[in-house]
């Protein structure tokens, strides 16, 4: 099946009002206002449908010199799973090259693990690859979005259940999920320095309409320190001012 055919399947699912991204139609405001926590929840729904125990969504780095996967989130969100760290390392380089030129799903099975290997071997439209993380069974769906963005949606587990009939629909749901996440430019999260709890508190209070003086009073800080936290969070989010920083933090699900 080609990249275009997968996208057509995703469109058909939307036309049937069976939105593969969730319980909303494409025309709803909620669909366009997706946050990372919302995307994590919806990816978890897909994992439940195929009996996967873990999952992750990755972007492919734009650099041609050092091909690697950049993790957006996984099933341990907001933490990062050990398997994700392996996939973001050298073990993901070959999969990156594959994702740039193909949408064919790739599966793997650890020789020391029982489970989903036989089911994966029976899938007509898929290829076997080396494990992306040691001691795991899994399947990776290459996905693409606007502006040339591409990535992987990965599911892990020894009891993954897939058939030729469901493989295409699951892949279409992954396409829709990735497209929605790509619209909020989550790639920024991979380059953003960690934002501290206090910086997030100041951003949240700013979002609620509080001034620097009010934030300082509420958090028992000096006005200078409150402004310093806001400046640091603004820089870490690559924003031009605190209002844009608040908007980015809301969009990325860092604050509510």
C-alpha cells in the first residue's frame, strides 16, 4: 500500500464520521486545539485497540548528516521510557532512513520473547526489522504530515494483535494523530530546555491575568525574581514575549 492510499483511508474514516484521532469531527474546534497530553491519551486508545503495552511518537530529525528519531512523547509521559531512549539513539538510524522513503510498517520480535511474532509474520503489508530497543516486540508505523515532516508511531508489547484487515486502519489513525501533533510543532519540545516548576507556576499565573507584582505576592517572591522566572521561561520556549510564552505553554500542554 502506498503513502497516498493510507492518506485516502484516513480521509475515508473521517468522511464516515469515525474520526481515527478521537471522538471529534474534523470541523470541531477541539480537534484543532489538541495538546500533547490529549495526543498521549489518544495514542493510548490506539494501543488499547491492538493490545499494546507501550507506545511512542517520534519525529524524524531534519538533519541529513545525523539521522535520528526525536521523541515527542511515550506511554510514560511526562517522563521518558527506557525503550524510548534506545530508539532515539543509534538503533533508530536505519528506521529513520526507511521512514523518509516509505510508509511500510516494520515490526520486530526479540528472539528471547514469546508472543506477537507469529501474528506479525502473517501480516502481508509489513517488513521485519532489527529491534528498536532490546528485549521488546513491537511495530513502527512511518507517518508524514505537512511541511515535509515525517516520523514514527511505535507500539510495544508481546501480545500485540493485528491483522491485514486492521493494519491499514491503525496506520490511518497514526497518520491522523501525527498530523494533529505536527500542527502544534511539538518538535520544539525536543529542543527546549527543561522548564522548572516555579517557571511554570509564573506562566500559569500570567495566563490567569496576574501581573508580576501579583505573582510575586502569591508565590512569596520579589518582583525581580518573578520577572526573572518569566524571562527564563520565555527564552526556553523560544518566545518573543511572555504573552507568546503563555500561548506556547498552553498549546504544548505545559500549563492549563
